[in-house]
């Protein structure tokens, strides 16, 4: 089992009330709620960083017209073989 650490946080009362309602509705403990929220935020940040790196790499080295045409041709061939009924 992973080691865990206890922490204390301060929240505005209206945020705490909303958290309490949500976690009660879902049946989660406070710890589960905040663990899940932190994991979701961290995952979103990692995904955004990966997306930003992809966009920056594409800006530095965009595809050539030949590559675009090859992709278009391959997609047309694949789609032509699909049953469009």
C-alpha cells in the first residue's frame, strides 16, 4: 500500500459546503474527494503540457505539402473501402 500523508487545508465556507454536498451525494469520504480532485487537476495539467509541446513542435516543423497529400490520398483510399450504407 502506498504511504499517505495527512494534511490540513483551509477553504472558504461556501466551497466546503459544495464539497460536502458533492461527496455526500457520491458517497465519498473527504479524503477520497480531495485525492480524486488533486489527481484530476494533475492529469489535466500533464495533458495540457503535452498538448503545448505538440503544438510547439508542429510550429517548428510543420508537415510538408507532400506529407499532407500522402495523408489525404491514404485517407481517401481507406474511406473508399468503407460500406457507406
